């Protein structure tokens, strides 16, 4: 987790996104790169179906908003005592090994989510805010672009800034390829955690290894983990994972994303959709 990407747009969860990135960087000596995130023109050209008029957002206002978001990022990192490094040459091998947490700001990022999906492939994780329905919340398209297009994990920041990250971890296990991939990406966190539990929920499994088998596999990696198979009951698997996380004192949840299709989860709900809507702790997700 030596290189972290933070796409930045103005929304209410920015303080939590910044704090989440800082906690990861302090844990691993990472470089945090902030990039402005603004829609491309083609992504926000609504058409008035009655009058036939096309409305365009003010591009200059978008630029000003991106500049303001970047200033908030830089101010936060400087107030946390992180040194600023230039983008070029700041991840040379000798620098990456010896340097502590630091940050850099890329001010020439092109607009559009397509850039984010491609650029995020260079980073160990992309840190995004938990999406919401109102205009002041992070956009779901940002989360989905980083999740589906980067080939890397996302770290979902909760609405309120966390005070710790990675000390007590729950793996929300469902037997799937997606969750196995999330566990693989999360190994740096798992190796440093004080407590790890592999949790499965009856009714939420697909064909695959059990929680107990995952715990035994982690033991071979030198990671001591407890395991629990939660019986079926009145709660959905997503509710079970979040309730058990609170009981466990969990400060990082590891979850495979969208084992069921996005369309199915939009219609019927599912663990990923529930966690994206209700998680109050950092969540590492991979698809």
C-alpha cells in the first residue's frame, strides 16, 4: 500500500476521505496522490425533453470548484505534517523504501471518469467517499468507475472520519472470487492487524471455501484469524456484516463487491448495496 490515489471533488465526505488516506499512509509510509475529479462535458449534457433545449454546466465554475477541492486537499495534508513531493521521480525505489508518509497533487488531470478508471491502475488502492443520494454526497459513478475499471481495490471512507484503520478486521466472506480477490489485496492490512475474523452468513454464500477454511489458509500466511458462520435469521447478510463489525470493534471491513450483478442488487438489494448505503467504517472492496 505504498501508492494511494484520492480523486477529489467537493462533497461532504471529503474530511473523511482525507483522514482515511492519512491513516493508511501513516501505516505503510505511503505517498498520497490527489487528483481533481470533474465530469467531462459529455457526462453532463441534460436535454429538456419539453423545450428541446440543452443545458451545459459552466466549465469555468467546474474549474474553480476543482481548484478549491485541491486547495482543501493540500491544506489538510500540510496540516497533518506530511511533506509535499513532486509527481516526477517521487516514487523511485530508494525513495519509496525510506520515505515516510507524503503527498503530491496532480493539477493537470483531464476531466471525465474514464481517466480515473485508467489512472487508478497505477495505485495500490483508490480512496473514495461512501456514495449517497443527495447532491452533497460523493457520486456513485466515481465509486463504480474505480471499482470496475481499475483492476485494483477501492477503500471506501465512511461519512465521518475514522479514528483508526486496520487494527481489527472482519472479512465478510461469501465464498466468491470477488471476495477472494479482496482478501488478496488486503494482505498488507491483514499482516499488521491485531485481530482478524472471517465471517460468513448463512444464505449469503456461493459455492466456495468456508470461513473456517479461509482462516486456516490465512494461518499458513502467518495471520492468526478466528472464524464464525452466522446462522440464518431475521437479518440480511449485509446487515449481519455491519452488526458484527460493530460488535467486534472492527475498523476495517473487507468485502468482495457485486457477487450478484449490479442490476439485480438495484432491484432486489444485496450485501454490497447495503454496505455502500450504510457502512459507518472503512471498507476495502474489490470486484
